[in-house]
């Protein structure tokens, strides 16, 4: 008998996560020099990492023979977010934190609710825990909170919400999110994924960490992979009620965030200048790409993160034409959007290169 047949059936049924194509992979496939390839597929920061984080990483190398100590980063996050240290959970990227929430609250015989066209890790985390996934139809390519509330069943123990949403870029006004929380049973955890929160205009941001006292079933997830430019170091975090955070820490792998990532994240929190530069670069790049897509007559979803999702018809064919020109974007047919592509906001030259390649591909 094949050993794989002894694996749990719900594990065997999972479709693996497909990351954005690496630059080196395209170079091997197409024979294109690495330096001629532009990658705008994985929502990475074109400015790189914070200079303060780089210095901190270089200093931390001297201590890599020691196991990590999360104390400093947790203390900084708690102070910045206005919560107790016991309410912070660190993860090996925010994907790790999402998985921790699923492991705490989901199991066979339970269900989780998520929206059509939402982040692929939500169904992965749900199904890997053996729970049933309830997908609600999208509303204008984003979350329909009314439909999601109606989909909650007696066996539902978790709801996934991304704000802004990936891969579509939709944004839910926080007044609507709070109204949704008020209608959710308190025995159902609500994971609010704010991976792109720092890209929102200040007027649209809300201090949702302060909501945890009113909604102890709320789990907020954030990451250092996007605006902080630390995607390769893998560090994210959750904010939750102390009891929930304690449970997540019980199933967390010991030392799940390495020394270099901890040092970089702690330093990045202090680099307000880099954060402001990244925000400004993203706003300018977004305007550049939106203007280019409009000039080409392409439909796109109003962006609220550091990417734009746009409609091209035969996205597989257009994507291949872009790849042959050394430009990597993200196909999102697996999200139920076979006619659409997603492009990360890059530097000004990268954005121009993408628009030029797209015009040729069309």
C-alpha cells in the first residue's frame, strides 16, 4: 500500500500554494539575464529593506549561535499598538500567524467562512486543520460582509477577512467592519488580516487594536513583509485578547522567528523615515500604473495596497508574453479571476518597463 494513502484525506485534497515566480526561475526558463528581469508579482517593497534594519541584521549575525529571544520585538509592538505584551503573537511571516489561528479554532466537524477572491492561505489553513470551508460570493470583487454573516453556522468557529484584500485590492470602510463584528457570535473568532494596512491613506486607517477589548473574538494579523521590506526574513504578528494569544502561543513552534528577523523588525519599527518614503513611493507608483492602464483602456479594481489588479481577457496568454519580455506579474486564475492579472507597484523605471511590455503584449 502506498504510504501517501495513509495521510489524512483532507490533507491529500489540498492544492499547494503557488508563489510568485522567482527571478532566477524565469532566467533559467527563458535564458534572460537576471539583471534584465523585473519582478512585480509578490507585492514586495521596491525600496528594499529599511537602512536601520540592515544595520541591525549585520549586528545580529554575531549572535546567531544563540536561540532567539522575542522579548524586545514583542515589547515594541505592544507599546506601539497599545496592548499588553501578552496580547502579541509572533509568526514566521503573517502566514504562520494565520495558520496558528486555524490550529487553535478549527478541526474536523467545524467550519470557517471566507470570501470569494480572498487570500489563498485562508482555505489552505482551514483545510489543513480538517475544517469545512464556506466560501461566500464576492461583492464587486471584494468581501460581502452581509453574506459572510449569513453564512455563519452553528459549527463555524472562524471568519477570515482581509482589509485591504489580496489579490483584488478592495477596501472595507472600518465602520462596516465594526458593524460586522457586532453581529458575529462571540464564540466565532474573526481574523482581520491587515497585511497592507500601512499603505492606506491616514484618513482611512483606524486603530483596530483598541477594538479587542470590545471584541475579544477579534484577531488582528499584520506583517513586516510588505511596507517594511522584510519579506525574505519572514516575520509577522497577531494582536488578540490575552487568552486567545496564549492559546496561539501554545501551538506556536518554539523559536519560530529567527534572530536576524527579530533584530530587523525591531529596528524597522523605529525607521519612520523609511516608512514614509515607502508610502510616498507607492502612491506615486500607483498613480503611474493606474494612468498607464487607463491609457491602454483596461479595466482595473481600485487599488488600496501596493498592487493593482487589472483585466486583460486571456490572462494566461498575456502573462506568457510578459514573461518572454522579462516581466513577471501574478496570474490569479486560481482565485477565480481567469481574465485578470495582478501587478505589484514597483519603482518608477520598473513600472514604466511593465507598462511598455504590457502594451506590446496586448
